[in-house]
């Protein structure tokens, strides 16, 4: 529900719309990475990316320009993705099949079969994680500071550090 003092996104002036479009374009990689981390088929990725963009647009009137846009964007994108995963889990009680052509979560090393295999294993590991752990891994691979991860996910920095260390240990064991 929108705040009565805050105009809905549809009534934003032309400058605000242009500012939103420029910010969205500059940070579109965030939307694409989150969508690729939570949706495994091209149509699902496109649908999730569109839903994230829609929710960003709806929330834009409440964006505090004094704060980091990318942090705000990650928070909304991950919340939309996690909500979608949870909704799907309620409808489907079986595992999601993996798609070999997932968008890159890290830069591939073309021509290096060993690196490609490690990247595929990492993608599978991430895809098998619960939504919050997946979000942490996406942010960690983006080299986001623990403070920013904590703000995006609504956790304490200590909790983020603990969870990241546990995930690193599980990755070492799995790979």
C-alpha cells in the first residue's frame, strides 16, 4: 500500500521518470544477475526481470536519493525474487530442473574447460541453495561489502559474515 503523502509512480514528473530510466539502465546488471540466479529458463528470467523492474518503478517515489541506489535496487530485486521462489515452492513441491545456459554469475574463462566445469559446479551449487543463501552468494560474488549485504537483506553484519563463512565451507566441500 502506498503512503498517502507519496505520489504513485504513475504521477511522477518527466524528470523523475527520466532519472529512474537512467538509473535502471545504469544498474540493469543487478536485475539480470538476480533474475538469472532465481529463474532458470529464459522465459522465467525475462518475466522475473520485468517484475523486478515493475516493483522498482512502483517503489521509486520512496527512494531516498541520499542513499545508494544499487543497495536499494538489490534489496527490492532480491525481495521480489525470493517472494517469487517462495510462491512457486508453495505451488510446486519438487526441485526445479537446472538449465545449462544460466546467465553468468561470474566471468567465464573461455577456452579453459577446467574453469568452465568449476563455474558450472558453482552455478549448480548456488541454484540448489535456499533463497536467502542464494541472495548472499550473489551479493558476495558481486564483491558487495558485508555492511551493504546486511542492509539489503535485513540482517546484521555479524550474521552476514557467519552465513558467508558457512557457505564458503559448504562450497569447498561440494566442489
